[in-house]
């Protein structure tokens, strides 16, 4: 018999409930989640409901994405993100959240300044992973490509990319 809850979590958001699956069986302790208080309804969804204020210009530092050949793997259903790509997204998302960026409310321009090395040779292949990262961090709207994309070498010798996002409607 497999247990539904093999460990106990002490949390203010949970309560313990004892369940007896059948007559004569050993009672099971199950952690039940308590409902949390709802956030206030603003009537807005997506990025417009974010508490962060829209910004005109944001400058961020992020690690470069993996090489284009390691971004996706072929499966029976088609192309799927690779483990290396998912690991990079998680690591870069933590790095960006530490910088506490604002958000871009409308169309945007993206400028990338990268150090010259083997991982940053293909700027065209670098755009899609960075847009996915910015959307995952809720800095831009999901799937919204930049209206202006500029990439150049220089800047940070530590191997990091410098991303500058500007509100394109204000330019």
C-alpha cells in the first residue's frame, strides 16, 4: 500500500486529517491545505494586474543561454525544451528575480550587450531564449517579441549579458 502523504509538513496553511481507507485498515494521516485568503480583485489580468509599476527602461544582467544546438531535443511529439535549456531558465530566472526588475507594459525594444566568446556568436539564436526568460519572469507579456532588437559585443568581461529593455512606444 502506498501512502498518500509519506511525510508531515507543519505549516499554518495545512491541517492534519485522519482517514481510514477500509474497515480494519491502519488509519492514515493526510495533510489538507487550508484555503488562503484571496487577493483583492482588480478586474485586470496578466501583467496589468502585477503590483510592480511599469518602467520606461530596465537594465538587467543575465547568464548567456546554452548553444542553439542544446536548446531543444527531438521527441515523438516534436521538439521539446532540453534539460540544459530548462536548467538555464531556472538559474537565469533566479538571477533576474534577485535584481527586482520592473515590468514593460507595452511594446518594447531589447538591446543585448554580450562578451565576445563561443556561446554568444549567434545573436539570432539568442533572442528566443531571452524573450522566453523575460516572459517567465513576467517582465514582458508572454510571446511578445521585441519591436526593436539590437545586439552588440562589448561590456561585461565576466561572461554575462547586459539586457536593456526600453518602452518602444515612448521612443
